[in-house]
């Protein structure tokens, strides 16, 4: 048993003072320090600096580790030039990527991320994810739009999924991902969704990221048309947007980006209990525009904030991602947005990923970070936490203190 002696607790965006936490793998009790010492006299007491506040560890629900070696190789500004640059530089980025992926997980840990969802296209990141200190939801991704290759692609997906299922360490969870409506044949999508549903695995998919995707799915036109003609000899999309969403009916899914969805699609997302994953920096760097948070909140759709990968970002820090979101969504009330952002990387992300974490509540896993504030917190603390990125003095994952070399 450990007792964390802190000045403040951040619980559902409210600051609680005068209480401490007793925890093992899970949070056992929240009470004044003296009371906890009477109940658990042999517990290890962990003192923290003045003005310290404990909050849930951050959850990055969508990150691609496999292209973590990128820094200046890829082309930013518009989606299609970026996509072509990924294809052109793929081999160079993959070579020696293990070190880059390990560094990426380490930097996430330094920035307070105690759980991440790894979208794995090829399985190259499995070993790194297995040995990461964080909790990991490992989303095995299926991709491929050609019907003639469907059986081989399904076998490859199943093989990678089985490899992830063989990992038995604490805090590692297999998942399933569908790349996108334009890049996966519906037969493959159906099979992958069926597996996720039967195994109760978290399910993720990219959806409506770019204007090119919108034009291709709706009219078989636009910037993706020459791409599919050149590389895959395809003249039409394998799914329409409506057909794609129908495949996920009653199977709650994390849909990433969703920048170019329409009103009908928002209604479908809400009716089926889906979640939107918002990656503001990636959307800006690839020229895809900005998600309308006000619109999806009007539809009462749960949304999360995530970083995407270093192929379309310069950082994997959720504090930095949230800061960019604060400025990107300039017409949204600042304090309300800050609170929603913090929820989106803690309690809401945990629920979407089906994890027992994301809250400072008795019975939840003790995935915690301790931040050292400059002074007594005010009602605008959610804004301050995002803007100032305070020193993180302690990190705990499943109750274990995580010692790191910064």
C-alpha cells in the first residue's frame, strides 16, 4: 500500500484539497492523510513538493509509432503531397525505426502519457509496445482495397493480431483498426469488425480526414482518383461513406479525424455510440482543415484529443496538442474547452478504450501524474494546466512508481 501526500487532487475538473490517496494497483481510498495513516499504518508515504496536484495520467488514444523516425522527410501543407512523400520515403523511415519508436514512447511518458493506443499497420512496433512502460491498446490495422488480395491480407491481419494476443504483460490490450473507407475492401472490414465484436476488442478507424476523401467517396473524383488509378488500377471507391458507416452499426468505434463529415453522418455516429478522435496538429499540417467541436458537441458525440503519429506531427505531447486546440477553436468558450480537452485525454478516453482508468476515483487503476504548480490553483486551473505544462514530479502506472531518466 502507498499513500500519496499531495496538496490537491484534480477530480472531474474540480480541485479537492486536504485529502490524500491510498493505492495499490487501484485507488483504494481518498481521505485526509491522518485518517489514511490510521487505516494503513504500514503504508509507504510518498511526499510531494508544495502546491502539488495529482491528476489522472494522460491517454493518447491514437498514435502511429511506425513512422516515428520522421522529422523533415515528409511534405506538409496538403494531404496528397504528404501521402506521396510517405510512399517515397517509406523505406528510409522504416530503417532503424526501433530506436525512434522507443524514443517516442519515452517522450510520451515524460510528458505524462500513461496509456496510449498504438495504430499498427505492419506489426513492426509490437516489440516496442510490449516493452513500453505505459498501458498500451495495440490496434492491429487491416488495410487493402483489392478484392483479389483480400484473403492474403486477412491472413496477415490475423497473424499480427495473434502475435499481439500472445503478449501477456500487465496493461497490454489487443485491438482492431480499419485504415479508412477508401483503403479497405468491405469484405475485409466485415471480417475485422466481426473479430473485434466477438473478442470485445476496442475498434478504431480513420474517417473523413481530407477533402480528397470526401470527393472520392462521394463522386469517385478528386485528388485520390489518379492515385488509385496509378497504384492500384482502380477507377472507383470500394465503399461510399454511407456503406462504410453501415458496417459499424451498433459496434461502438473510435473514428479518427472526421473533419469533413456531414450532418447525416454526425447523426449516424451519435446513434451508434461512436467516438470521434480529434488530432488538431495533424489536421493543420496536412491541410485538412479543423474539426468543428461545437458541431459535434451539439450532436452530443463524445470526442477525444490525440496526437496522431510523428509522420504528421512534431510532438507526441498531449499538453502541446491541447494547447494548439485551445487556439485553433477560437470561437469556443476557453474554460469550457480546456475542461473538455482534459476530459478527452482522461476519463472520456478511458471509457472509449474500455479501460478501468482515467479518473481519480476509488476502484480505478492508479494511473497518476503529479504536477507541481506555482501557487494555489484558481478556477481557471484547466486553462493553466494546458498552457504552462508544469513539471511532472511523479508518475504511477497500475500503482507502480515509474522512474525515468529525462
